[in-house]
C-alpha cells in the first residue's frame, strides 16, 4: 500500500540496547521480569504468555496500555521428540485468538509488547510471526532471539487465514 506510514520497531536486547527499524507495527519483546514494571510512553497492546503451571504476570498500572491478552502454553515445539504433539504447546485456537487480538487493536496502538518467562522463545516466535505478517520482515528477531517455530507457524497461519474457522477445523484433537 503506497503512502503507508512506517513506524519504528524497537527490539529490547539484553535489557540495555534498543534497535530501531522502520516498520508498520513496532514490536518489543520482554521477559516476565521486565514486563512487570514496563511503563509505555506511547499507546501499546500487550500479549503475555505464561506456563500453565504458573500464574500470569502481575502488571503495573499503565494508562498507555490499551489492551492486554494473556495465553498459557509451554515452550515446546511440535516435532521436538519424533513428531510428537505436546499437550501444552500453543494450540491453533490460541494462535487464532492472538491473531484476532492483534487485528482488533493494531490501528489503536503504536507498539506491540510481547512477553514470556525468559523473553526469548515463545514471545519471539509470536513476535516474529506478527512482524513477518505486518512488516514483511522478522530478521531482527532472529538475530537476537530463538523464536519457537511452532508459535511462529501457528500464529503466522492464523494471521494469513481468510477463513479463521478453517484453522480450528483442520487441526484436530491433540494426541
């Protein structure tokens, strides 16, 4: 789309360095420890991921946080052990829920913050998929993080889907 306003992407690295790139949807990846006290300077939305055995991160009040979406799944990838699907890896339904959340709030935010426990794998996988979809680029995330490939694939497919119900119907039950 011509004339599209590009924004700045910020990738938080080692809690000290911030990289800037011109992208449509800026994405910030944080660990659970750092998202607890994150206070935005611009309107943002948050996707927070935690382990099923843990409680969600307790967040500080922030009037710049427009919305928050919480999901619970483990940092495992389908196929990690001989093609097995894991009971607590990200589901197609969770990926679809994330995609719908981003699409719902994208025009009201200037930054998308994604966090998981360490801020390295699940959040990077989700962030890389969203960055690839909206910015046609996720190279910066792969330079500094190890994105969970199952999170990436499922969220990216959910974002691409014209028929959101199709994703749910084709996945079948977890074995």
